[in-house]
C-alpha cells in the first residue's frame, strides 16, 4: 500500500493510514495515520474525510462539531458509509 500511497493513490493512502491507526501489520502510529488520511482526503477520498472529521470531534470536543459535520456531509455525499452512519446518529 505504501508504494501506491506515495504515488498519490487515495485508496492506498487511506488503507495505509488505517493500518497505522489500528496497528495492523505496522506499529501503531496515530499521527502518521492522520497524515495519510489527510493526503487521501485532499484527493477527495470520502472515507478519509470521515475519519478526519470524527477524529477532530474526539480531539477538539463539541466546538469542532459544526466544521466536522460539514466535512462528514461532504464525505457522505461522496459515498462514505462511515460518514453516512455517523450523520444518521446526529439526527436520532
């Protein structure tokens, strides 16, 4: 995944970030994972946008909610099931 991620493939960057975040096959590294998510999100990869938005809410608290919800909406509009699920929870 790393080779493809370095070539700019957003799916690979997202997957590499996920492996880093969860510590699968690689040592856990949340900071590096976020950077790979950011690279994928910059290329409009919806699931990466959702991961970043959810992490922002966790890290920054309710004050970040408005910005995070906007990013989640963009991710859901782009086809992210992660974002769509979390947006749905906001309206329960």
